């Protein structure tokens, strides 16, 4: 695992921990769609794509 992957993983982890605050500020519709499944399991691929669209390193 190189440094960039570690940073991306850390950023993803931080964002998942703060997903409501983080995404609600920018994209209420996305949170509305994700909120229910998030309680069971997050589709991490979708979350990664969503984050990387908005926050590139």
C-alpha cells in the first residue's frame, strides 16, 4: 500500500465517521438516498466515488 492509498483510506474512514455532517452540507439528496442503507452497511464503492468527485488529493 503506497502513501496515497493510505491517505485516501484515512480520508474515507474520516468521512464515513462524519458522513452525515460531511455530505449533508454539500449534497442533501445524496444523504437522503444513502441514509437508510447506511445503518446496515455503507456501499463503500459509491462513497469513495462520491468523495473523490469532490475532494481530490
